[in-house]
C-alpha cells in the first residue's frame, strides 16, 4: 500500500458484537483488518474490548497468556497488511483489570496504549480501575487522541489533547445496557455525542451490536465518522456487524474552538497551558 498523503487520512471503523468468545472476536478482527487494508484505509478502529469482549463472565475466566497471544496475532496481521490498527482488550493486573486501547503501527509495534478512565456499568466498576493519563499519539505525523466509551462524556479528556494538536478523536465504545436503556440512548443521541461542534476535530466511533448470552442486554450500534462540523461522513446501522470508511480532509480539523478555549477567559489560559504540558509528560507511560 502506498503512503497516505498527509493532507488526508482514510479511516475505517468496525462495528462488532460485544459479548462473543475471544476466538470468535479474533477471527472477525483479522477479517476486518484485511478488509480495511484492501479498501485502502490507513487505519482501522475496533470497538471497546473487541478482542476479549466486554462480557465480564467471559473476561474474568480468560488466561492472560491467551489475551496476549490474540494481541500478538493482531500485530502480525497489521504487518502483513501495512496498516495502523486500534484494538481493545480488558486485561488483568495485580490490582484488578484495565480496559485498554492498543495502537499498533504498520510494523506491528504497539506504539501507544490508553486505559479507560471512567468506568461504566456494574461489572466494570466491580472488576476494573481507571487509568491515569490522557492519550496523544501520531499516525503518519497526524496527531490523534483516544477515549473509550464513557470517557466521551468527559470533554476535558479529548479537549486537552486537542489543545496539544490532536486533529482526530478515535472513540472505541461498547454502549451496552438493558434493552429499554439502549432504545432511549438511540432516541436521545446519548450513546456517543459528536465532539466536532465543540472542538472542530474529527470524531471516529466504533461501537458494538448484539445481545448478551442471557438476552437481558443489547448495544446501540450506530458507529460513525463525523467531520469537524459534526456532519456524518459515514454511519453504521443499529443491529449489524459492519465496517464504515471515510476520507478525512485534515485541513477541516482546524481546532478553532479549542484554540479559543485556551485563551478565553484570560484568567484560565495559563492553567490550560499547564495542563497540556503535564499531559505531555505522561502520554508515553504504559498503563499498568
């Protein structure tokens, strides 16, 4: 594959089931890495915890070495297809679990990892703890940031990286809940609120679909890629596994609202600049 022109970045987002066993998840993940590369994308984003699933009765029984083996296989296929890949896993640590996003470059190296900060749902709050850094990394020289699912409700988590130059927000999600709650999320637009209208950056969401094995929960689907005005460039449906793709015209992500926020009101300006510098000191720390 030829290198992308840095004026643009072609992105694919994959919508997958949230409560399947890891063997199934890995098979579908590898399929979509190849599909995204074949379609000409430079980066492919998968949903929150797409490798391990977000279904904790499965997760707590997974051997750590099996999770690492799945991640290693994703790295191999990223190399074979010369594509950036962002995948998710929930992994055990000496102190509970971390909900992680892994950024893999076309050489197969994991160049950035982010741990979800704000837990959501009973099981996640029971088993997981939050991370302690914000996300800032580069894809082919384009500065990007990450939040995971519920983190998107906390704008400072992506606005501070945007103050540092991030033009693209990658937002893996698993918007699973009781069926009535998911229906309300769809009607209200609560699942993933577009960030472009308050930031002027791109927003790429990979969400989940499907029911839990007991049939009590479902997920809202509706993955999207939105440009900095908030207008959708691509959207997925509510119920199907699918991949969406769009070309990002990076000149559109001028971060103008973010830059204004850094200076106005004047009494806050120095604090925003200090937060940006503090974030940069932590961005390469490995979540553990």
